[in-house]
C-alpha cells in the first residue's frame, strides 16, 4: 500500500507492523523459529507483547507475513483476467510473470528463509494452511464468476486442480532453493515447468470460466 495515501494514524500502524515483522524475521533467522518467543520479538521491536499479538495473532504469521496477499493471489488474478481470457490462461500468464520477477509470493524466498521454514514443523503446517485457504477462496471466486453456487462441484474441482499446480510449482521452487540453486536457475526451470503443468490442465480447463 502506498504510504502517501494513508493518514498519519494509518502510517504509524503500518510502520509499527513492519518494524515488528522485520525484527521477528531477524530473530528467527538468527536463532530459529522455535527458539524465539513473542516476548523476544516485542523486546526487539520495543513494543508491548500485546501489541505484537494485536498485529500478528499467531506466531507463525510473524514469519509468514504475506498471508493476505498469498491467499488472495489466485482469486485476484481470476477476478482481474482479460476479456475472453479463461481462468487457466490468466493464472498461467500471472505465474510466468511472477517467475520472471522472482516473486517471493511464489517461493523465491532465498536460502536462509527457505531453511527457516523447512526446519520448523509449525511453519510448514501454517504454509500448508495458506495453500488450503487460497484454494478455497479460488473455488468461491470461480463459483461467482461462473454463476454457480458455492457448493457446486465444478468450481471446487477446478480450484483443486489449479491450486494443486500452484502448490507443486511452489514446492519445486522451495526444493531447488534448499538445494542451493540461484534464483536465476530456478526461474529458468520453473518457467519450463509452468508450461508442462498448465498444458496438462488445458484439455479440461482451457475454456472454463472464460470472461
């Protein structure tokens, strides 16, 4: 969000949130996620413990602080797709762009952060919840875009396939990061895999939810 469009109160809130997040990330990378407490983060950020939990109700979200962006990512792409463009085509185009830009939201987090997540069962579990929430929101969006009910099987099946592809590509990006590959090397490989993955869905979803 552009801080110039915010009032003073909102800017201060955003600065406080960013400070807490930055201090938490620093501590997690230095000591490991499981060894750092909320009290440690509060002390480092020079705020009350309650302030930390007001901004981040779950400790895991201090490390994975892109929850809202991550969960809304696929649904937003579908909502904003071009006229005549299917959900599949829009998501493929968006993923190619994200890979070219080495976007952290699709897994380009760097080796230190990838190791931090991989070494913590709590963070691995929370990230899995992110994927599940994203798929559920995508299903609801596809239902709305195709004028079907939220309980209809078609949008849920489509969301499961599309969400599954994104999950596999994300996991592959993390795997290669942990293996020591550079972001440039990973982006090249993932770009090829995007073609393979989305081509596999084309027969069933190529014309689904065309705007």
